[in-house]
């Protein structure tokens, strides 16, 4: 349960202000929100299952070095904070592709999200979490966290148009990563 709750919170925060949220809002202007959310869920579950597998393999290979893994994970989270501050933007070309996608909504949205998430900070954060936490909780939690953040973006996009307080979201997410990173480093160094 701890792995589920931690992963849900971390990935939800990681997804705030991410390009995937912008994609979700864009797809929701063309397709039904329900179809967009179903496609995001399927693509996310697949990517995060692979991420968890990678994380578990890394964690098992270095099980004698848990302190070091915690410190490296903490440093990674500080990097995610910097990445969040740098921000992600959906280019005009990407937005146009999202709007003009042909084919069924589930395939178009699912395929786009699958490809967009490969190597993204949420994938890397999921790998990082899976090095230390239970794989199933991390998988389900990371999927729920990402889908919840993207569903929030869709709802906010519908309610608020495109007037989201981007700076507040960006700084809040970065601050949360700094806190998680500092806690992991402190744990790995034996200070907690």
C-alpha cells in the first residue's frame, strides 16, 4: 500500500505541467474525454509496467547498495525538479498532429501517449521508485497518478480553457521533487 500511495503522489506531481497534460487537453478537443482517458490509461499501464520491470531489475542487481541507490534516487529527483522548472511545451506541430490524428481515438491517443512517455520524467521516476518499492504498488500507483493528473488537465482545460496557472503548477511540482529528493538522500546517507 505504501508503494501505491507514494507512487501515485510522486507521479501525479511529476505529470503536472508535463507535455502529456497538454496532449491530453488537445486530444480532448477532438475526441470524447472518456476515450482519451481510456487510451491514456492503457498506454500508461504498458509503459509503467516496463518501467517497473527495469527498476526491479536494477534494485535486485544492487540490493547490497540500498543506501547508494537511495542517494542516487534522491539526486535523480532533484534532477526531475530542475526538469520540471525547465518545463515542457507542446509545439504547434505536435498540437496540430494531436488535433488531426486519423483513426480510432483509442489508437491515435494511445499510440501518441505511449511514444511520448518513453524516456519521459514520469517513466524515469517510476523506474527510480521501483528500485526500492514493491513492483505492483509502484505500477498501479504510477498509472493512477498519471491518469489522474491527465484527467485533471482535461477537466481544467474544459472548465478554464487554456488559462491554467502554469507557474504555480511548475513551482509546486518542482518543490515536491526537491522534498522527495532530499528525503531519499537523507535516508541513503543514514540521517533518517
